[in-house]
């Protein structure tokens, strides 16, 4: 069962990676993995040609929507900059006006969450010279090319490790 599961993860990772290849985009997993199987599942993603976003929370600073909802986004970013200690800072946004508020602050990456391609393209145009760009949320095999065509450089997909079909393997003699 474990081998079937990991082969399913590798297969779907490879499908996404092949679709993104012409755009020179990295397909990444997320931390949404099965308890106790994280290392196996992340390895399966990499075998499929995709990349690992991060193994755990300590590998970077991610300012997410629930953080932003609790206080001022600029304050959060400035605090993260003071405490970053050689870690990359990623800021998740889901609206163009959020991006406009933070343009020019010295962080590393913008994660555009659940944005329609038309809005995403505008955001990429505003931010691509300042930050690494990443899209996430609602990415499927049907829309990954459309997302890739916006100019984003990274696409993270949680379903690589939580919503895939295991490969049907049989060991019969």
C-alpha cells in the first residue's frame, strides 16, 4: 500500500512537472502530508520531477492570510524582517490591493493564493522584479498551464500529497 501511494504521488508530480516544463516553472508540494509519511511523500514528489516547498515550519517565515487578518500586514512584514535570521520571508496575499500595500518592503517571495489568472498576471507584472513569485490554491491539471502562462515562477500544489490516485500495483506469482 505504501509503494502504491508513493507511486501515485510520483506520477501526479510528474504530470504537473511536464505541463510546467515549457514555462520554466517549478512545481512544488506543500506541507500537507500524511502524518508519519512526510519524508516518504516529499521524496516521491522529487522523484516525479517536482520540488519540495519546505519540510517544516522552521525552514522559512510564511506570513499567511490568518496572520494578516489579525493585524496590519506591513507591521507583520517589518517584524519578520527584523527576526528573519537568514530565512526567506514569504507573504501570502489573495488580493491586488494587498500587494500594493507591501510593494517595496524587503522580503523574498509573494505567494498569490487562489487568484484568477487575469488578476495574477497583473500582480506578477507589479512584483516580478522585486520578489520571487509563487501561485497556490485551486491548481489542477486542467488549469496549471493557464496559471503558468501568467509569468509566475513557482506553483505550489497541496494535492500532490493529499488528493491523488494510488497506483494499482499487484505482486502475483
